């Protein structure tokens, strides 16, 4: 079953075409990792899934509904979204940030919410003492992890992650990658995951989408991308080129 569908989507900013006749189907329960050079359109593509950007032409569907044809706020509540270094509410404590979506969705039990926040903090490897701090009192990597906890608290079936582990050290990153794999298995989430880290893309993705200038250079399993890169660009990007002897 597919959960996201792009049909012939085109998007330009001024004269610059950022997505060019872009079509894609994401299957329910898969992790799709997205790689490609800076500026190739990855974030723009991701933002079209929750209606933060709209196509100039073509259509995007989430669970069969065309994005923009129904209430965007309701759609966004069903979609977790993690962006690098941004997105926390600066005037809210860590706890309030994490439980934001459950609270606006009607979960008002303070004790339960605190428990949820604590459980998720632990999951992302942060200390309970962080709960009452404000984002400005955390390091970049800690903020990032709070952002991940907040997205998980919403318990959405669909999670969009835009370079979520970019600011994390290798060890934390490894354990967060494991956590993503566990969660995906446990909750059958669908995750679209943008990264500049090719190894991360290959490790996490059931399929890897390689983008080049607003188009799909290749969409395939990590194994196939490694063994059968579609062209020189994919080969170079994924480092599958044979080392010269
Ligand atoms: N709101 C905007 N207005 C004008 N240009 C934009 C806007 N958003 C993105 N762009 C341009 O569109 C192109 C694609 O941007 P996008 O953020 O999708 O790239 P990306 O693949 O995510 O890059 P990176 O890997 O650096 O995050 C870039 O050239 C960017 O400058
Ligand atoms: Mg980006």
C-alpha cells in the first residue's frame, strides 16, 4: 500500500526549477532515505508532503488525499516532522515542546504528559533534568534530540526527517539510527529521511532515493544502488566507483 504519491510535480523558485516532473510512490511502512547534492530539491520535496510548499503543477497525495485539498493543520498533525537545528518553540520548556501535539490534540493529563516526555527523553538519550529547560539552554545536538522526541510523541504513522542527525556525534548518531530502525519495526511507521551521510542512507533505507537537480537519478534498494548504480552520478555520489589499482 502506498502512503505518499507525487504525480508529475514541478516547482520553481523564480527562474530556478527545483522539482522537474517529479513522480514518486512511498510505500506504507518503509524507510525511504533521500540523498543528493546540496540544492537538488530534497527539502522542497519533503515540505510538499506536509503542505509547507505547494507544487506549481502536478499533485501530491498523502493517504489518498491531495495535499491542499483538505485542512493543512489536520494533515500536519498526522505527520511528524523533524528539521535540523530548528523547529523547537523557544518560549516553551523541553517538556512542553515534546508534548505539544498530544496536548493540542486533547491530552490534558499533566502527570501522563510528564511521563510521556520522560520516556521519550530517555529514548533519545537525554537526562530527565532537561525537562524544565528552554531550548536556548541546550546544545545544538540536544535540541535536535528534543525535536525527534517531539515528533515521536505525536505517534504519527508518517514521519518526515530532514537531516535529523546532522549535529550529532558518531556515537549518539549510531544509537539514534538503531532507535529509528526499532521504532519503525515496532510501530510500522513510514519514514522519509533526508541525509548527506551516504552510509546512513544505505543503513537505514529500505529504498534509497538519489536526487539530481529536481529529478530522480535512481530509486532502489541499497544493495541495487551499490551493485547497479544507474549512472556515473549515482556511482560517484554513493562512492561505489572502483578504487584505481
Ligand atoms: N523559499 C525559497 N525561495 C527561493 N528559493 C528557494 C526556496 N527554498 C529553496 N530554494 C532553492 O531551491 C533549491 C532547492 O532547495 P532545497 O532546500 O530543496 O535543497 P536541498 O536538496 O534540501 O539542499 P541541502 O542538501 O543543502 O539541504 C535551492 O537552490 C534553494 O536555494
Ligand atoms: Mg535540505
